[in-house]
C-alpha cells in the first residue's frame, strides 16, 4: 500500500505499548514532509486513545496489530459507534507486515469487525478495505466464483495428467511378461504402486504447473507474494492420509509375500550353486547335474541356493521373485513356472570382474518334455573318461576361467598345458602333471602361476569326487 496514500492525513495518533513501534513510526512520518503529517500522540492503551480522541482532533489512528496489550476488539467497537470522521489502520511489522487493513468509520458496520478479527492475520492473505471498496493485488485471495473456476480448471488438468500417467506406468509396458504363479500378485502390487505414483505426480506437478501458468507474476508487478503461515486441517490431512496409504500397502505387501512363499509338498527340488562366474544346477531326485536350468511347467520348484565364493543373486525377471545365494549357507526360493518358454537366469548381485556375463539358460517345458530331458541326461553318461571330464569341465564352471582353445582368461589356458613347465609368483617352477593338477584343484592357493590371480573357490576340491578329478585330468591331457 502506498505510504503517502495511507498517511496522507494532518493529525495522526499512534496506539502501541511497544516504544520501538511508536517512536519508529513517528520518525518515519516526520521524515516525509511531503505528507504534511503531525503525530498528536503515542498512547499505550485503548482508554488513552479514546481520551485523546475526546480532547484533540485526529484524522488517522494507527494501531499496533502485534501488540497483545491493546484490546483491538474493544477499540474497533468504540470506533464504529463513534461520531468521528476518521480512519483506523491496524498495522503489523512482522514478516509480510507491509500490508495494512484500513477501516473507514463511514463505511464500517459492527458485523465486519468480528469477521475481520477471526480471519488470517495481517501477514497472511489480506483484504484491503479502503473507503469501503475491495482491491485485490497479486497473490490476494480471489472471490468465491473465481476460486471455484480455478479449482475446476486445475482439477481437469490434474485428471488429464493422472490418465496420462496411468497409460505410461503400465505393468504390461514396463515389465516383462510374467511366467510364474508368483508373478500375478506381485504385478498387482506393482500396479497399485503405479496408480499412487501417477496420482501424486499429477497432483503435485499439476497444481505446480497450473499455478505457474495462471498465477505467475504479471509484467510490472513488483509487489510481494502472499505469506501463508499454517493450515491445521491441511496438515492433519497430509499426515493421516499418507499414513493410511503406507499401512495399507504394508498389509497388501505382507499378503503378497505370503502367496509367493506358499509351500507345495510335492515341489521339485533343485540345488543351485553360484560361483564366479557360472551357475550349476543339481537335481537330487534324479542324480543330474547341469549348466542349464530345465523346469516342468505348472509344478512348484524348491530352489536351494548357495555360493562357492562370494554373494550371488538368483533372478529370472519373468519369474519376478529373487533370492541371494550366500557362501556357506543355504537359502530357499519357491517358484511355480506357468508359461512354457525360454528365459535367462542372471546374477543380480555385483560379484566381480565377469558379473555381467554370469547368465544361464532357463527352459520351461511341458511335463512330458521335462521327463524326456531327464531320461536323456541319465543316458548321456559316457564310458569315455575324456568325454566325462569335458562334462565336468563345463558343469563345474572351469571354462569360465580356463579356456580349452588357448584364449586368455582369468586363469591359464588348459590347451597344451599338461607336461609343460610353469613359473609361479615366487620364481619357482614345476611340471604340470597329475599331482600338480590335483593340488591345484584341492588347494588352489598353494601355487599361483605368474601373472595370474586365483579366483577358484577354496572348497572347490570338496565339490568333486576323486573319479571326477581323474576324468578332468584325462580331459586336460587330451588338449594338445
């Protein structure tokens, strides 16, 4: 409000028990000679103010709004009922206090006093009453009809954003096709999350964008924005509603977890062993070991997971569920494949240099095709130790670090190594023979070949029988 307009009166009375307020305002007015203002007095109570009004002619009364010792209700009641042709200013020096409310006795009625006193304080959205007319500046609250119009427009904008969000955050678009019974409830939970995310995004970004467009600062407007101090109803709402949503998701999530862990006593057991950087699958019911995971559709599978070295994580995205494989510990995971097809098992835990390549094929087959695969695996055991050795070389992940064709990998190549002399880190040499190979498998840290580092599990020798180690030696001998 323009100070010259506000204080363009001859005689001014200041009502405040705070010396700084009264003296500061008096000094401010005296430093404005163009306003031609005379401060007739500074009083600290309503009674003193009324007494001064009876004794002197006063054109304007300035009341300290922040002064609790000044009874503003009583003063305004007397002011409206009086005969003086003057104005009253209720003024605040707090943040946002550059605004003031002006009451003109000629246009005021008693009912307006209580309405104003029960409204927000001066440093909140302010209604300026000057000579009985309302003037809305930037940031002031519009009338009811205008507010409803903005409310409807903003609501439509939010609904449009919400619909677009639902179309974007769709489980069918964002997630791979579910291929297990466990995927169903998990995808439903994802959908609920996406709905809440889309709504919150639309609500926050919608209101923000609408406000930027329709309530932005107009060109040439240098006034301050409205200061909102608090809204108890809003604070209670945005505390209670999110609490209810979080608790609801906790209840739904616990039910989904229970569904994914439901036990089938006729489940097929598969032992999964992870090591840097390969997977091995053992079927104890059939005595089969494989580097491919083959599963029957429609039958629950109990995976018993462990690791030979570091932490790995068993994850087939289409199955949704995931479980870590820990060293020297067995953990369980239950999955019921529901879709015949080919998938990929990947390690979802950073496990070292070749983590990105630690994958294994997963085949979900019909029950008849699965039984045929089991029969094929049982019949595939060869009488040739070299063939068996090559099988163990693949099944136990030796190929990951030791190539059979001369390719340089983490460990020395096996091509032509048998009968050769190798140099160790300490400069000692040794002949690669049966004893050396056995020692390298049973105690891999004993002798490290120069320019290589050991990545073999320390318990690798415990995973192989003596017969399997002999088969591996025969296979290595054959690599010329």
